[in-house]
């Protein structure tokens, strides 16, 4: 018997975080409406917490192109699972639970363990299991050989999690797309589930985004923030439906109106202007394009990047997936970041010395490019996982998952625990 979770839709406001067997965590409140000002002190340079192979050596002096960390937010969460043998005996119970990830901007510590050692074992592992790659996910592994009828087994740990604010670099002109993708980052320039790289529509979107950047300039970023703020406001259902209908009609009309082909001179002039952009500005052009092109839709199902582009509306996952697909199409390493009930993206650039850094990009919520002003508990980074027990499957995330053998007529109940604690 298999019991797996399905992703919850991204919600405008955070929901309760204790789930029964069917739902899972990894989608969440796009409630990052208010940016936090950068403090004058308590800032840690990103360099002494590397995340990529090219970032392993510490700098003698901090680079102006690297992100900085500071002002950590501390939270505690109880995470694990509970199994109830409601009918007959249950055997060979094996549960995988997503746990908080230790990464440059987050420190994770287990401060309490709640499970009887005579019932089974609890272990932990990081994914991917390739030693050459940096961890992208952390899993709690619960193994219970036998659970008698009408008995309950609990395996829960309490985590203390410190997540830093991430601040954008002070200088971006020298940052560049890696001329040669580092071996441990090649996964982040390829296609993965729901992220179609080099698809024709995606390539066209990249070209359109760069053209808009050189023609609209800073106005594109201003529109990006204004439109995204409007999309996150709560409107009556009838109004939302009407707006959605109007948007689709406008899209059909636009599709019929083919733009006039550019002359060779116009194309050459456009290419020259794009060539003057820094690589940071090119990635930012993709970011602002997604935020203005695709409307945030609360509660939408996860969808491929191409569908988000086609529909013109998506939740935080669809918005982030489209940005990642466009970045990878432009040869920029990029990946999904799975936080508590929400997703955003990260992209990777190198400084002039060839040292690389990951920068966050929140697509749903307040405009946050190259920074993360509202720290959220990070569970996984990446979007193309293989779990040893599910080798034939490509997973967008290593979700909560259970296998077991039940002998009675009544199915056992598995409850995944993901419970924030108040201080």
C-alpha cells in the first residue's frame, strides 16, 4: 500500500500546517506583501556559507556582487508522522517526511525527539545522493517493522530553524552568466518536470522579455510591482471572473494581431541594445516579464511553465516555473525553492573572478529580485529529484510518502505532522 501526498494550492494567507495522509505541505501563502528594510548591522556575507562548487573557497575580501545575509528569524516546528493501526496489524511501515533544509541562509537544529526506540528507527538523509552535488532536500525516514492492531506509533522531532533575510548585492554590473556551467549545476540548466527548457514558446518569451527591457526600461519593473500588487488584492468572485474573461478575450485579440516584421536594420539595432544590458539586467528582464505577463491566481493547480505562459495566470508555482524555464533557456542556472506553503525561484551568476552565487527571486508577492525580505522556512531547493525507493520517478519535490502492509479490513491512518510552535 502506498500513501503519498499531493501538493496544496498556493494560498493568499497561510493555513494550518498539520496534515492528514492525503495533503502535503509544500505550497504556501504568497503573503509576502511587505518588504523589510535592510538593517545597519547583523549582516553576514554570503561567502562564508557557500552553496556551489565554485563558491567553496572563502574570499579574502567580500565581493560587492555577492548577496549578504542578516536579521535571522527563528522558528520552531514539530515535524514527523503518526500511524494508527485502526483495524488489523500493520507491517513494514516506511515513511519519508520532508524536513527543513540546512543551506546558506538557514540553520537547522533538532532540539527534541519524540519517538519510542522499541517501536522502530528514525534516520535522516539528504538528496540528491550524488556526492558531487550540494544537498537540495532533507528527509526524515521512519521505519516501523510491526504495529499491532489498534495501536498508535508517533515519530516527531522538534526543529529550531533560523532563516536569514537575504539582501541583494551592492554591485551587479560585473555579474555574468557562467560561460561554462559548473558540473554540479548542470542539472539546473536542463528541463525538469513542468519546466520546459528551449521550448519554442519559452524562447519567444525570452526574446520578448529582452525587447521589452530595452524599449520600456525601468517602466517594466514599475509595472511589474504595480500589477503584482493589484493581482494580490482580494476582489469579489464575480469581479475576478469578469477580469479573467476580459483578460482571455484581450489575449485572443492580441494573438490575432501579428506584429509587423522588423527590418534588418531594426533587428541589428535591437540586438545592439540588448548586448549593452548586463547579465543581471537580462535576468531581471525575464523576472519582470513573468510578473507583468502572467496574473497571480490564488488556488490554481500546479502547471507546466508553458501552460502558465499560455493561460496568462498561475499560482506561485506556475509563475516561478516559468521564470526558471526562461532563465535556463538563456543558459542561466536556476531552480525552484520550496518553502513552507509557498514557492519562489533562485538564479545563479558569477562575479568577475568566476565565483558563483545563488540569488532569490520571488515571483508572487511583493517584488523581490535578488533578495528575500521576508524569510520563510526552506524545505527543498531544486525541481528534479530521484528518491532511492522511487528510482523510476522524476519528482519535482521529494514529498511526504508512505509504504506499508496492512492485514485488516480497515486501512491504517497516517498523519503527517508539520506544526509550527509559538514562542
